[in-house]
């Protein structure tokens, strides 16, 4: 198998550029000539692949796609391997249990990674060491769960809104499942990411230590990984816990005061952002639970987490309505409140669009699900892999107006010519932006921060002075506006989302 270092020779050709240009200009999926590439059989391993390996026949993005899908599955299996356990009974951060199988019990490797709230602390406090499970001494006052140790705490309501730091910077509302419960989200980063941000000589956890100079972007080393996971609350009598990877979690509810409650959660969505060697704009892999939504027409008798099993109500762009954003200062609406009406979700773009080279993504899913037979992971599937077809960031430029007027970067040409160029979405995380959007298109707005929104969203920056008499809701609004006004990345993301609405 040839390694990623040959990607430039394989993909950076005139035919590749014409394929991408045609796809971007027409907005359709091109039908390639009849072709099939040969993949190796699935291999269940705890090793996260550092590069994408290719076999014969790779002459275009379509023929490279099966190898990227294979890479995504390798990464998914390795990240979901049971974590090694130390002498103190806690998972060893980022280390797999090499004596276990992927189906064995235990906290998964990615769950042992540090959570975003462990890296970006209130007040700009220094992050703890990578191996530590202790928060800073003042941590018990920062959240109602106290010092949670290695217990899972799901503090997020919307994708980019943490009730821990109390700032609502999401550009969309929450997702409500068929049981009228809110989907919860969390973000974890691996050691390479964490130690780069926490490095005493770097201190990117402080916004003022980050570069805003477009000629000197904040750049991560190869090998950094960012994980975003979506969870649904399992309801006895409706959800079969034997079909989900489940955790007993602590749920942080918004309101004044905030409260913490236990709940059993099932994994429904899983993003992997991996800065792979030679791929300046990262590889983006997204997985979902097989019961999220129907693929095509609903199957009578099947239960879906985010679809009522019928074609009513209609969901022309993948959803029927968008719930209003939640306020961090107000408690959640009660289950019988009309504001908690379930969102009817469908998939806007099929997992295997017409014209895919074989094996298609669906066929690759079937192979890996068979290999994972007897484990909970057979109930998960790859939705899509997106990557830059130009290796080593040859065409990278900062996005126009995201840093300063006059810079010439334009998506997708200046984001490494991503493939697929658009319509890449996880229904649990980009429910309301399935049409026209993609992982790389969204994260291109964070090109100054090496495509990671965490640096702009989570890094500490001093709040503007506000009157003590101001109520909590107004205080949060003013702080949010201040952060928006000082962050070109956030302003551009807001503008991008508003254009899509």
C-alpha cells in the first residue's frame, strides 16, 4: 500500500482539478466511469492510523474516497477502543488497553482525552497537566457537579454553547429527539492538541496570546485530533440500550442556579477531525447511530431517534422546524411545552450518492459492521469523509475578509480543494445546515486558528466592565456581543450561517 506521501502524485492532476471545478460549478455529483478499487479487509486495531494508505487505481477523488472511508473506520475503531486503566483505577489518558478487544467494557480512548472545559478554564486559569483528573482548586465553584474527576459531564446544550462558561455563541438552536429530550454534545482533544494550547510558552488558552496576523496563523502540529460527540438521553421502554454505546453521565442544566442531574445517555453522533500528515486542512470523518433517521423511506415498525417514521411533517432541507436557541440563564422548557416539539429530521444527502465508485460508503459500512459483529459498534455507520485533495496545503490562503479586507482566499479553492465539496453533514450536529454546507466549509471560517473553532470560542478574554445592577441575561448578551465584535472568526461564521438561513 502506498502512503500518504504519494498523495500529491496521485491526486494533484489536471483531471482532478477539472472534476472539482465541475462539481463546484454545477453543484451535482459527477458520475465517474465504471471503476472499482480493492480495499483490504477490515482490521480491528487499537492503533490510530497516522496516514491514509492507498492501493492501486487511485486516479481521482472518487477513486481515492474508499481509502479515506477505510481510514475513517480505522480511526473510529481505534478511538473507541477501551482505555488502559492505571493503578489508581482511572483511565490512562489517551492510552488503549492493548489486552482488550474493541467490544470489551470500559471507558473509550477518546473519552480519556481532555474535555474542552478542562483546557479552557474560567478566568484564564492555567490548565492542569495532561494526565491529571483534578480541576483547579476553585473548580467546585465553577459548576454544580463539583470536581467530577473521571466521571462524564455533558455540559453542552447546543453544539457551541457551554453552560460552564455561560456564553451562548451557537448560531443555531438545539436538536430535540422523538422523546422530547435535548441532544447533548461534548468536545475532547488529544494530547498533541492539549499540550500545544497549554504549553507555557504558547498559552493559546488565553485569547490575547493567539496570533491575529493573517501572515502568521496559529498552526497545530500534525497528529492533533478533535472529537465531537452527540448523545441522546435513553428512555426506558422506548430505547434499547443494547443497541447503543451508553454512559452514565452528569447533565448540567441551564438556569439560575444551574443544577446537575444523572442520566443514562446513548451515543448518536461522532465527529473526528484529524490533522493528518500532508493534509493541511485535516481529514473530517463523521459517524452516526443506525437508528437516527431512515435512509430513504421509513421502514414500518422501525423506531428512529429523530424521525417519527412517516413523511409528515415535511422536511425539505432535512428538518421541519428549528427550535429557538436556549438561554443559559433560564431553565429548559418542560417536556409538554410546545417549544420542546420533536424535530422531524431526514438525511438531505444519501450516505452513498449516485455515482460512487465501488465499494461505496454503504458497502464499506457493511463490511466493518460485519467485522464488529457481536459488539455494540455494529450499530454505527460512517456518513461521510471529507478531505483536501491538494496535499501539504499548496493552495491555502486565509479566507477573504475573515482576517483583513483584501485577502484573497475563497472556499473551496483555497481550502485545499475539498472532496466532497459540499453537502457533508451529521444529522445530529448539523441538522439545520445539511444543504450546501460541509465540515470544511464551516471550519474554513477558522482558518486563522488552523480550522479549530475552540481557539476563538473557548479561549479566555477579559469581559468588558458592566454595571453590577445589570441582570444576568443582559450581562450574558453584552459579553457575547463584545466577544463577537473582537473576533473576526466568529463574525464570519455568523455571517456564513445567516446566508444559509
